[in-house]
């Protein structure tokens, strides 16, 4: 492992959703720092979830074209692809930690990217899942 951080979907959503200025500023700072330091990673799952949420589920959804442009700009961040080995690891993670399959897939992707931490508000902040520490950056 190294000092790499894994960005969960909510970090990306908050960076572009104007509804909560505090979370937006925090998420933008994390995103900027991760890009500048080449320390961030994410997965294809995160990008797909980001697209769905930002175009459909926020108060002021953006167009598919605008969301696609953002995804293309974010492509400078390494993206972990989902494969059968990750699906199997996610299932094992789900069984061991009793978290959702989708959250387990995030942990599996963070492991694959050799991240020490996953930044998300969806996990039990401070808990370690295998070798990955989950932190909620909005409560730090």
C-alpha cells in the first residue's frame, strides 16, 4: 500500500452539486489535491454511479453531455476496471464485513488500486476493511 486514496461516488457528486456548499468545497479540495499529488484513484463503478446521480438524482441535474465532459476531465485519475476477481473479492468482503455488495466492490477496487484509504460517507468512518481504512472526509 502507499499514500493513495480511493474516491467514492459521493466525493465526485458533492464536488459538482451546489446544494451543500460546505461539502462541495471539501470535495473539490480533495479532488484537486488528489489530482495535483497523483494520489487519487477511483473505479468504473464510481464513474457510472456519478453519471446517474449527477444527471438524475440531485436537485439541479446536469445534462448528460455536461456529465460526460466532467468524466472525461476526471479520466486523468487512475480508474480501476471491474473484473471477475474483483466481483469475487467483493462477495468475500460482503460476507466478512456484512456491508452491501456495492460497497464491498468499492473496497475491492481500493485494494486493487493499492489505496490505504477510501474517502466516503457511506462506510463506518474509522473502520478498516482488510487493509483499507474508511474515512468520512465531511466529519474530519
